[in-house]
C-alpha cells in the first residue's frame, strides 16, 4: 500500500513497503509528471527545504541521464 509521506507543490514523496518514490513535475514548459525510485536518504533530503529539494531532484535527473533515461519524459501511465 502506498503512503504519501511528504507533499510540497508538485512533489510527493511516497513510501511503498520499504521503497521510496518521488513523484514530481519534470517539465519545463508543460507538465510532465514522473515517478522515480529514490533512496531513504533522498526522501529525507526532499523534506529539508526548497534548496535541498531542488538539489536532490537535480541529482535524481542526473542519475537518470547517466543510465540512459530521459528525465524530462513522463514515465506514468496516461489517465
């Protein structure tokens, strides 16, 4: 069962069992929602304030790029 443990604007930190996910708007000129698995440490950092949130989201996007994933494309099913 999923539980939203933090929410700020377009960002949600979700816990499913022992895994954490960030659901956020990765778009620049239009809404592009993504949900990516994050570490417990990243989940904590996302809750520390806007600067830490931005740094953590940039780190997540950088990690996605390094693995060949386009971080600016939604990975959620269309509703």
